[in-house]
C-alpha cells in the first residue's frame, strides 16, 4: 500500500524534471549554433573537439548553410563606340602635301607682311625727314634721334621691322600651338605703328 503511494508522489517530480531538461536543451541548441561566427572558426575548432561526440557535426553543417552563395559572374559590358565623340566631318590625318601647302601659304603671308612693314618704315623715315626739313620738327624717339639729321635714318629705321620679321618667323615654328597661331602679330604691329607715325608726321605743319 505504501509503495504505490510513493510512486504516485515521485512521478510528478520526474515528469517536471524531464520537461525542464528538454526546455533547457531547446534553448541551448540555438545558442550553440549562433556561437560559431563563421565557418573558419568551426573548422578551426574541429581538431580540438576530435575526442568529443558526433553531436557537434549537425551544428557545423547548419553554420555552413548560412554562408552566402558564390558571386555570379557578369557578362562583358559593351564599350561605347569611340566614334560617337568624334566629329566625322574633320579628317583625322593630315597628309604631307597638305602640310607643305599650309607652310607655303604661311611663307607667302610672312613675306608680304615683311615687305609691307619695311615699306611703312620707309614711309615713316621719309615723312620724318620731310617734317624736319620743311616744318622744323624734331624726332622724339631717342633711338632714332641721332640719325634724324641725315639720310642714315632710312637704314636705322629698318631695324625694328627686321626684328619683328625674325620674331614672326620664330613664332611660326614654335612648339606651342597658341604661339604658332599668332605668328603674324609682331609684323602686323610693326606695320600699323609705322603707318601711324607716318600719318602723324604728314599732318604736322
């Protein structure tokens, strides 16, 4: 009689202990899974736990299942056509014949400007001599004043145009593109300044 009563009293405690142990195992299992941060850590821990039971094997498999998949290769992208940024109206290559024609044209212009500047300087010298001899004018340029009293002024006044011709010739073959485009400026400036001085001398009374 006492034995069945003892079994009835002990039975609820055994059931309660089994229920609590199962709940603890359920709670601790995800913690064990998330405890391994990466597959490398799990692999490094394998040799140390070689003597343990096979219960850790499912944990490693579940941890490796969370790794990302391998990247999918992307096909080659088509590059934009380089001709889209080019002007098809302009030729990409310049022939030697075109370079020779362009150089010949520049040489002709250079010679024309040299003759014009020299002629304007001669006109300036004549007008200066005329103003000095007829109206009693004086040469104000200190560089030309020693030559203003005689005919040597015609030779001395040509120094400026010759220097401008030389400068224009050097600029024509400069390695800088903006200098090559402005090679005509020195000769043009010499021509204009000589014409201005000549007109001023002719207007002097």
